[in-house]
């Protein structure tokens, strides 16, 4: 199963703190709020996605479920939709926007992790995509290497799985520190909260507690992904001692195309146009992502002039709406002229009369002022 994850929607890292999550949510919610984007359906859809993601990740229990089982896990737990949330968050956001109240929010927290687990169950891999693979989506076969518990030591890192009680914390996993009248409990620095320690390292895994295992998997890449986007692939992360797999996160790097330039969901293409065609105008055929388009040049088309084709760009990976294709004219002049061409151009220039020498009338005042400078006027 694959889906674009909530962390990407909120533009935060998977291990972000509650404060970072709230800060990004506030910024995005204000940017895409319907009251600030009246009639903009795309902004309205984005606002819904942002709130859905924040409602899940801002709640400790829901975030823990999502980190482990994804969106399906939340649906099974009845965690979909909006509700609950923190009134402080709601008031903060809408006071900063309108001075009023209303909105969505929730508590903060990090997913709990088993202290005896020697490695994270989730891991991230960068995946390069050709331009067309990212634009249209594709099936991609990739090779990954994941961690699996060492069978000889049962994932403990100790020879034959034999561990001794930590002599620093007495097996409690915590130590009590006193500072004046205050007492603090903190994770044992020697056993890192496990309460046990390795005396002799496992010779099979060299005390790491895990072995590396190779796997080849096929991934469905959705249309419209871009560099920096992340895709969550459920159940293909590292494996714990109970046989459960974490998740794989793919971060994309999209290669450039020799003709098309991408900016979000918009596509730009430079169209070479010969000077005479720009002067006369006419219809030309240009390439698009889906085939061909007819571009109507008006007489007197200028260099760098742009022509916009709506809904001919890339599909937005979240909203599924298509962007624009923008064709920009690149005026081409002749590199060499033969005698006949020079003669024809001179005749053409003469036929325009005064219009063919715009610099004379435009710069006449400048010439007069410069002459005046030397005369001391």
C-alpha cells in the first residue's frame, strides 16, 4: 500500500516536535484558509488536507497509530475526519488572522518507542526519477536493504542472548538524581533504559543485534510527484523482534528535461520563433505533455512573450488538478545573410520610411542635450 503522507502535507519531518508541527500548521492554515482565498477550490481542498493531517498528527495516540499503521490504521480506529482538538490552537490561528475564533487543533506528542529496540523501524531512501516518470507516474522496481533481528542473539546483541542486570540502575532502566529539594528521574546512561547490559557481544552480528537483509520491491509512483516529495510504503521498513515491519519512506529527486521546465504543477517550454514569423503571425504546433498544441502567434509577437494553456501542466499529487503549460517565445534572428537577402532587407527597410529609424526621433532630444553640455548651456 502507498500514499502521500501527512508529514509531507504539513511540510515537516517525521521526527518533528510538537512546536514545529504547530508552527507549520499555523502558517499553512493561514495561507490556504477559504476566507483568504475566496472562490479558490484548490486552496479549499488544500486547507482540508492540512487540517486532516494536523488533526491526526497533533494527537499523541493518533500520531502513534499513524506512524505504525498509516491512514488505514486511523480509519480502523475511527480516527478519520475532524473533531476534538485544542481550543488554544483554534484561537491562536484565527485570532492572528481575523481577531476571532474557530478552527481545528489538537494536542502534541511523539510516538512511543520500545527502549530495547536497537534501531528505528522506519527508514528513508532517496529515489531518482526521470522527468516523465514523475509527471505521469510509474511502477518502479527498487532494491532496498533493511534490518532484521539477529537470530543467534534474539536481537539483544549479546552472545546467546544472555544479558546481565545493569549494575548502574539495578535493572530499573532509570536513575534518580537529586538537586537540592528536587528529585528527578532520568534514563540510565549505561543501559539506555533497558535495565540490562551486554557482557559478551554476539559473534554473528558483532553486538549490533541485527543483520542486514536485501529485498526487491515494486512501488506504484503516483503521477505528479516532485523533488523533495516523500512517499510512505507501508510494511517495508526494518523488522523488530516480533516480526513486525516498519515503513519505508521514499524521498524523490526528479531529473530535469531538455525541453520542459517544471515549477510545481506548471510546465514551461521555450518556443523558437523566426523573426519573420513573429512579425507576420500565424499558427505553429508545439509539443505538450499529452501530445501537441496549436499556438496562435499574433502579428508583432515579441521576444519572451508568453502564451498560457490551462490544464495542460502536471497533475497536483494532492488535489489531482492539472497546472498550466506556459509557452515562451524565443525570437530567432538569421545568423548569415547572402547578397540577395541583404538587398531584400534594405528594400523592406526603405518601404517603412520614418518608421524604420525609430532611434532618430527617440534619441533626438538626447543628442541636443549632450551638445548643450559642451556649449556650457
